[in-house]
């Protein structure tokens, strides 16, 4: 019994050491001019920070409002190769229909897709109701 307890203690010590050495893959900041739906969360207009702790799929993004009132974790449906043009969040729609469609992360070589566009949406939204929100990625 004592040996089992010692093994458990060493396991948790090792687990704590690994967690303490874990490094954040990316950190960034962005500003939303309007309320936006990102997955199941609704983010009000304002300044936000984000943390990506690992580039392993599925990539988990922790989003925190600058005022500390809003936080969410975003998980992508899928990912594709990064598009040229830097880091940005692609938002479509207007009014209550604004939503995050994708997040381009060339630093990780990927674009995270949260809600794929249909062919009809692609034709309409790219011409009228879409925009990108630049993300400032912190240097290591």
C-alpha cells in the first residue's frame, strides 16, 4: 500500500513539473467592433486577448475580454492550410447574424475553420457582408 501511495505521489509531482514547463504556443490581441458569435459564445464589441496553448488538433483558443467579463474556449470544426495575409479572424454577417467563420494562423501553418461557407454564402458574403479582424500576435 505504501509503495502504491509513493508511486501516486511521484506521478503527481511529475505531472506538476510537466504542466509548469508547458509553454504557450501563441498569444494575441484583437478588437471586435460589433457583437459576434464564435461557436456557442456571443462576444460583445470590445478588446480581447487570446491564448493558444498547443498547436495539436483540435486547436483550443482561450479568448478573454480585456475587462474580464467575457471568456470562452473556441474549438474549430476543421483546419486547412493557412492563407497568405497574416493573422486574422474572418467574420461574416450583419446584425445578430455576425459569426466567426475562420481564424488564419500562418505562424502555425493553419487556418482554423469554425463554420464553413456554402457556395451561395461564399458568393454573397465575400462581396457584401464579410470582413477580417487583424490579430496582433506577440513575439516570443
